[in-house]
C-alpha cells in the first residue's frame, strides 16, 4: 500500500459572513503555518470564497466549495459552475453532501454529473456517501454504499479519477455528536476501498483518499486516523472555530 497524504477538510455550511469567514481563516492560517504533512481545506459559503481565498494566500490551507452545478454556464438561477469556482481559487468541491441529498433533491445521478464537471476543470471532488440511521438498523449500510459509489462514479474511467476523494459520512453521525466507532468506520472504509479495487483496480484503490465525517472533534480524530483505511476527515461543527479545527489538523 502506498503512502496516502492525509486531508483534513472543514465544511463551514451556511455559517459566517465573508468578514467572519476571512477572520476565522486568518486565525487558522496562524495556527497551521508550518504543517506540511497534512493537506488542509476549508469550504466557506460561496459569498465568502473570495475573502477566504485572499486570507489563505501563500498558506498551507486550500479552498473548497460546498457544491457546484454541472453545466459551465447558462440560465440556471442560483447555481454556480466548476469553472467559476476554479476562477476564485477553489481547489476542491464537496459533492453530494447528505444535507444536499436530504434538502435539495440531490440524487446519485446529479452527483455523478457534478463529479464529472469538477474533474473536467481540475477541481478535486470530495464525493460524499453514507447511510441513514434506518438503513444501518436494517443492515443496509454496505448495499447503500455500494449503490452510491457505483452510481456516483458511473461512466468515469480510471485516468479521470486520480484527483477523486471520497468522504464516508454516516448520516446519523453528522451534527449529532454521535460518531461511528473507529471499527465501524474502518469496516466501511475498507469496503469502499474494495469497491474501488473491484471497479478501477489496485493502483487507484491503494492511492485514493477516503475521509471520515460525522462529529469529528479534537478528542476523537487521532483514534480515527489510526485506522488503516481512514485517510482524513471532513469536519462540520468543529471546523468553525480555528482553535478546534487546528487541533484536528495537528492530530499527530
Ligand atoms: C459534515 O457536515 O460533513 C459533518 C461531518 O458535520 P459534523 O462534523 O458537524 O458532524
């Protein structure tokens, strides 16, 4: 197995004005300057992208978007495209977050189109998958993930996927304070890696980064990161504060 560089990503959801986001970004930059063995990303709201982009310039912190639309431009009121996100400095795009699936009608098909659009312009997709509480109780976890991963990546070929990142986020653990146990998370990460192997071969399954998300905090990150198939974290609540997010970044 090759060395996979950890990625710690913060999803700021619909929080912070541009001024507040830039201030938190500045505080984060102060705290993570010199960190060079972990990739760091923050995804503020669209309105704050430019301000945050300026605040993190020249630092180890990279910029991400929380969503994107699959067309480059057109009459799609309220949407934003992958080339537009690139033009304001985004390096990553979160795609298919469970809140988008739950409240905004995202499906495996729309997620697939968005992943293709991101890759087309060199925006690294952070492709989110995860089961609900009912699905876990019904022992559907692995079959749900099998479908989400296969449909989300349908039509994509190996040489398009080197920039893909997957985030496993059990829906019941997002914003609830409940975290999957290290073993529960590892079991699913291993399964997702096996799906990648089955569909795209050994090299990609060895190199692809699979992040865990769901109530990650400074106190539980180290144990999660000690699992062999967990390569980083997608962090919501605990990423909103520079001090707690920097502790997660510096989990080692
Ligand atoms: C998320 O929004 O992706 C997330 C994991 O949120 P939280 O860390 O707050 O559970």
